[in-house]
């Protein structure tokens, strides 16, 4: 029993070997991120096999709009994680309690806003993107259910972010695994047995995410040795709320810009027809798994930097940043190699159409090198965010997305138009993504080495 308690105890990352602490913290989070990615992947596999390729395209086309309208939650989650980790490292119990209480209240307010606004604008956005008539109704029903049930998604992401800020990545993993299994079971029941189609996978996801959010809340309510979960801390306090928003807003804006760029590129993607849309969905699902080590190390580096900056241990931050980034690059290189070797088998899980499998594998090969570059971007951006500098990663994202990805995509499409390809070469979508990833890694490394992030501590 004591061993189990130790396993789930919060991790103090201000002492011990940096790389060991980072890896110990990252592994359960990586497993958890993979499990979370299974939500969307299982949705795609189930609709692709039980409903058809058009249903698969519908789920994928809804993705960019879903991400755009959930940026409020991203901002609160990032702001919460940074402040919680710094106050935890500085052992500031009262400020930690106030921050967590305000995060919960802000999330409730943001959830109501998203439920109302997103439900009203999802159909017009789908029409604006020239979503094919054959899939637009499926897209709308999928989005409507997810937005109405967004409370589970919102609270899981914010509460698990708080748990990670406290150094507890194991609890978030355990709860996510429970809800992932539930999601898979409900997918099969709603779609394969009850024939609910795209609406069925959305409903399964909403129910599973709500369960994971409730479990996270119960875990936090028992961590009385670290902070106080009392009603008075739920009252919005100006200094707590503004600090969360100030630190989280740049990350929310980053996500919004990235999502808007995806929407702009999605319009170009839609012009290539249902087959390419479906291939893009498959690639993005596999891409989600390929990115998991990068996102996991990035989040781990945020917590690591936050706790050590809170304790004013800057030399330790830099040592951990170097070790964590190198490990992230190695893990990403190995995983990407495996995806390339077993690519066709992976694509075959989503569809039985040979042409779709071949197209997906070919396009995935274009992105390969970019995943190692993203390991650098995510890890070093995580360090800067943990120190309190969320603005620099935001500007880097703006530059690489607006001034590199979108122009390169449309530029290549324009320059490669021909009788055989009236809309241009389809490769433009993925070449543009690769270009933005590599540029992002170089720019992020430059700004990390400048060291201005050290001046941004909460």
C-alpha cells in the first residue's frame, strides 16, 4: 500500500537527477496522451469500418473547427499549470489554493460560453469552408454533441493540468485509461450495435471525458496536504484570475491561430475531394501518435521549469532543458522510424480501400523528418512557458503558421497547377506543414539561447 501511495505521490522536480525526474514524469503522461489520442482514433476507426469513408472524412473535417472553439480551455489549462507548478516549487500554500479555486470557476464560465457560441457558429463555419454536401450534416451533428457536452473535456484538461503542475502525472493517467476503455466500449455499442453513426462516436466521447473529469476532481479534493479545496477559494479574485489569463492567453491565441490556419488549409484540402479528405484524416490520426512524445516532453518541461524557477534554480533548469530535449529527439526519431516501416499496416486499420492506404502512407512519408524538429520546439517552448514566458512561443507559432505554412501550401498549389492537377499538387498540404515545423525548431532554439525567458517568473 505504501509503495502504491509513493507511486501516485506528487513529484518534486527541484531535487535529484534532472533527466530521471523528467523521464519519470513524462512516461505516464505519454501513456496518458496516447490514451487520449485513442479517443479520436477509435472514433475514426469505428466510423471508417462500420459507416464508410465519407463518415471518416466528416469526423476529420470537423476537427479544425472543434480545436478553434476550444481555445479558451487551452489558455486556462496552460496558465493553471504554470502558476501551480511555480507556487508548488515555492511552497506557497495560500496562493496555490486560490489559483486552483479560480481555475475551476474560470473553466465553468468558459464552458457555458463555448456551449452557446460554438453551437450557433459551427454550421456557418462548415459552409464557409466549402465542406462537401455529402458530409456536412454528419460534421454538424458530430460538432453539436461535442460542444453541448464540452464540460467533460474542459474540466478534464484543466484539472489534469493542475495535477501535473503539482507533479502528479500518474493519477491523470489512471483516470484517462479508465475513460478510454469506456470510450471504446461505448463507440462499439452506439455505432456497431445501435447504428447511431457519427453521432454515436461523439456521444461516447462526451460520456467518457465527463467520467475522467469527475475522477480528477475527486483526486484533487483529497490532496489536502498541499492545498485547501474550500468554497471561498472558488470566488474569482482579480489577481489570481488575471494571472491565469495573462499566462494562458498567449497559449490560447497560439492554439487559435494554429486552428485558424488549419481551417484555411482545410479549405484547400476540401478542394481535392472526399478521397484526399479521408486520407488527411488518417494521416492526422497517425500524426497524433507520432507527436505524443513531443507534446509529453513539452508538458513535462513546463512543469520541470516551473517548479525549479519557483525555487530560483536556473542552472538546474538549463541542465534539465538540454537533457530533456535530447531524450525527446531520440524518442521521436525511433517512433517516426517505426511509423514509416509499418505505415501501410497502420493506415489499413482505418480503411479497406487500397488507394486510400497508399495515398496516406505516401503523404505521411513527407512529414517524417519534421517530428524530430518538433521535439526541439516542444521541449524548449515548454521550458520558456514554465518560466512564465508564454508570449515568445506564441509569436514563433504566429510566424511559422501564418507566414510560412499557409503561404507555402497555397503557393505550391498555385505553382503546380496543370491539366492533370487543376487544383495543384496535393503534396502542398504536407510540404507546408514540414516547412513550418523545421523553421519553428530553428527559431525556438535561437530564442531559448537568448535567455530572456529567465526574467518572466511569476
